C-alpha cells in the first residue's frame, strides 16, 4: 500500500482537499487531530509532557491545559521544539498502528499533517502533496474561520516553512487559489496513485 503525505500552510485548504480524497474512498490519517487526542490518551506522552512542562500542563479533568502550553511554546522556539520532540514520535507510532487497521484492498492512504516536512514524517511516506494558495487568500480564510486578526494569522504562518521551501520537497502540488478546480487536480493525482500501485 502506497503512503501519500499531504501538507500545506495554514489556510491552504488541505483539509478540504483531503475530504475530496475521502469521497474517492481513500482513508486519511489526520495527524494534527490525532496529536491533540493522544496528548490526552497516550500515557507515555502525558508523562513526558508533565516531566517537561510541569503538572499544570493538564487540568484536573485530565484535559490538556491548552492555554498554559500555548503561553510556554508559542513565544519560545526551544520550548516548542521540546514539545514537538515529544509529540511527533507519538504521532508516528499512532500512524503505524492506524495503517494496520486499513483494509488490504485500499490502493493508497493519505497522511495529512501541517508539519509534514518540518517533523520529518514525509520520510515515512512514498510521495508527498503540497496544497498551496496565495498568502492573501490564506490569511483571509483563517481570519474568517478562526475569528483572528491578520497579524495573528501572519504570526502563525511565520512558524511554518514557506510554500517555496515546501515546494522543493513535495512531489506534487495542488493549487487551491479559487481559480483552478481543485476536484480535477485531485482526480488527476488519484489516477496517478492508482497507476503506481499496478
């Protein structure tokens, strides 16, 4: 089974693209969603986070104390790297476990991850897709979706590799700029991936 990584900067529309692949019957592993879940459910990861950032990392209910963690890591690159160093390996393990649940007749799977290249997880994939959109389009989408300011979106974007840097590593690019039909681009790639499995 071929493993395809898919990524894109914040607001690029990678989740929308993944939903189209799902309509074609392709299973998608949403790494960022899984990361949020396993920070609560994975006992090894929980212990690591508490050891690194203190008991305040979790609320009494057992939920992650997002506000506390965000204050620690979003303004301190070393603290962010420390957190990623704990979370990424746990997500890799979760991905391997998930692959074992995928039916054998599925031609390929998608791993959706915002930090596919930054985390090194693209190395676990056979091919990679980058979803791109112009910066202004991405900023507008995130402002509308999350109810945040332009400056807040730009601050988030600055923490990710640029599309130009990702483009050098990606095998395929889907342009989601609202002028080119995304569905046609997905169908084209779908056929290419099916052919790769033959």
